[in-house]
């Protein structure tokens, strides 16, 4: 059964790793004049900003219910997650493409290349720690699903973003390391430019996939399909319910709204009918803690007709 990953933990791991990596990359980029290293520095700095935006989004999502926001502000995290995807595309991807094209037109030999190699090896290690923490939380959330299916079905926008960022960062570091090694081995600085362009393409592809997923959440989605099936099975098994006619769910960040239309076994006594509905709603929220709002519509007319 799918669970719920601790996205805050994954974000803090990623922020700490990227801050250390950005500083190390910046020093190496200045010393070596490597375009790939400069692109990776900007990428890591952008990731730091992105993670701060995600933390802001999570904080705003916990805002209490108000007259202006009767269902809370849980969907705020979707806005900030989409903004992060846009920044990953523009600041990270487009800058890397620009820097790569510039290096193709004006190639420069690498200076003190061993600085870049040392920093990249360090960064790969630090990013691996961040990726491991992220994958631990993803494993809690995806249950027995494949990574791709989890990515497509997940409603945790911030965890989807962190996974995409960490994946792009780790692959980008490998690209940068290969580009610098190839430049040193061949003496041709064009390899550094090619590596920079590949990093840019990678960031743009990841950003587009993440943006597509977050856009669906931003527009409005129900809970994960497997989770909705569990809710339906739970309701159908309740002794108070004769038949579930309709179940509508709506994801609100890390919370959810549920609307149930069902025929009840108790139909003659209004007080008993209402008590049964209250019992079902309390049991539903206890079994599915993410359900914050529930609306129940008893349909006795259909039950009598049936």
C-alpha cells in the first residue's frame, strides 16, 4: 500500500547538499574557467533557491481555514512547485545552453583541471547522500509501484520536484565530470562546451516532465487512484452503508476532500441515519488521516426504489 513520504526531510537534505556543492563548484569554476563547472554552479545555486521556495510553499500550505479559503491553503505547494519547475527550466537549463553555445564559439583551455575533478567527485558524493534520502521517502510513498508509475500518480508535488532535481543534479555532475575528463584527455576544449550543452538539455527535459505533473495537480486532481480504491473498499465494507453510489475525492496539497453519496441501511429513523453517517465519517478520517474535509449525502430514495 502506498504511504506518504516525508518531503520536508528530503528538502532539507537537498538544501544542505546543494549549498555545500554550490560553494565548491563556484571556486572550481573560477580557478579552471570551465563552462561545465560554471553551469553546474548556477544549477546548484538555483536548486538552493528552489528548495527554499518549496519550504515556503509547505509553510503556506499549513495556513488555517478562513472565509477566503474555506478548504484551506494546501494547494499553495502546487504553485510553488510549478514555479520551481519553471526556474529549473530557465535559470538552470537555459543558462547552461547559453554557456555551452558561448564556449563552442569561444573555446578556452581548462586551467588547473584537477580542481574541477576533485570538486565534482565531492559533489557526486554529497548529491548521492541527498538522492538516497529522497529515495527513502519516495519508497515510503510509492509502495509496490514502479518509479515511473509513482511519478505519474503521486500527489506530493514537492517530493516529485525534489526527486526530479536530485536526479538531474546527479546526472549533470556525471556529465560535467565526463566532459572535463574528455577535455583533458584530448586537449580539445570543445568537449567542455558539449558537456555544458548536455547539462542544459538534461535540466530542461526534467523541468518539463516535472512541470507537466505539477500542472495536473495545480488544475485539480483526485487522490491517487490506488488510495481512492482503498477508500471505496473501506466505505463499501462499512455496516452502516448499503451501497456506495458515488465517491469524489479532491487533493488539497497533502490533505484531501472526500464527497460520498450512498444509500444507508438505516432509513426509517432520521436520528439513527445521521448517527450512522457521523460514525462513517469519523471512521473514514481515522483510517485515512489525509482526509480533512468530508461531505456525505445519503440517498434513501434510490435505496427504496431498488
